[in-house]
C-alpha cells in the first residue's frame, strides 16, 4: 500500500508540473511580439532607401483613362531618381508599388506616379498642339531614409516647366532606348530608360507607329557611317597604290 501511494504521489506531482508548464507556455505565447509586430508594421511609413551604386530601373507600363474609360496616356519606362548630396545616390521606382492617378482633358492630360505615403512621385503633364503632343511640365519629389544615422530627414524636389519634351505627331508613339536624363534641380535628376509614350490618341490603348529618338538614331547610324568611311578610305588607299605601281611599271623602257 505504501508503494502504491508513493507512485500515485509522483504521478500527481508530474501531472501538476505538466499542467503548470502548459499554462506558462500559453502565457508566454500571449506576450510574444506577433501581435505587437503586426501593430508596428501597420504603423510604419514607407521610405525609399538610397543606393550608392546605379542600377537599371525595372520597366513598368502606366496608363491613364478618361471617366468614360478611354485611354488618353500610356507610358512604358523605368524611372531612376538620382540624388546629389555630397556624393551621388540612386533610387529606382518599383512599378508594383506605384499608384497611378491624373486626368484626361481635350488639350491637356496628366499622369502621376506616386509611392505609398507619398514617399516619391513623378508627374508628367502632356499638351496637345495642332497635330503634335509633348510633355510641357514635369515635377518630382523624393523623401528617402537618411543615408546615415546622424543625417537629418530631407525631401528632394524639382520642376521642369515650359519644356516641349519628346515632341511627337498625334497617333504615333515616342520611343527611346537610350537614357533620358531630366535635371529637376541641383540635387535631383530623373532618368527615364527605356521610354515609350503616347498621349491623347490611343486607339484601343495600343501604341501607334514608333518615332525613334535622336540618341537611338545616332547610335544606329553613326557606326554605319564610320564603317563606310573606313571602307572608303581603304579602297582609296588600295587604288592609289595600284595606280602608282602601274605608272612606275610604264615609266621604264625594256632593254
């Protein structure tokens, strides 16, 4: 009987310890930072992170439609912000984070690309004049995280106004694979690469005939011109040598 009581006592002791451990474990789980982290992540404000090295920005396609659902602006491009602050820093716009807004007018249309919490934005204002369209106004701003622990928060912004950029005939699309660098201010520049855009006349939301930019034209044509020039010079040199040798041959009489 005594042996049975001891065994039963140990069993009750282990059972009580097991119940207490489970209870403590449950209490520990209730104060783990799962719920706290969710609250903190919900309260965080998105801020772009500047990079010390330049990279090819991801390409996105952005479209603006009228209230009737008719496309009036279509832009396919990669956007990179360049910040000049003692040294040069870079930030590439992620198309998956961009919110598109703006409006479609008869002669004026606006496309705005904005990140969450207004951390960065790029606004393009299009103007239609007779049979052409172009960008007449560009505004941009960037509110990144400080580049160092002791650096203060700063917003970089800039404006380009009354510039007839990327002028193209209605019904056609401006296309440029080369870099287009827009100087917004002394501290902020915007690079668009590659770039294809069309405004006002967009049948079925598709791009019309592509109009090649001068930079692409020069990259394509100049090597051809240089190659043709080199070949021409080689031919001239060969013909000159043959002509001189032929004259020397006829200049001597046979004995």
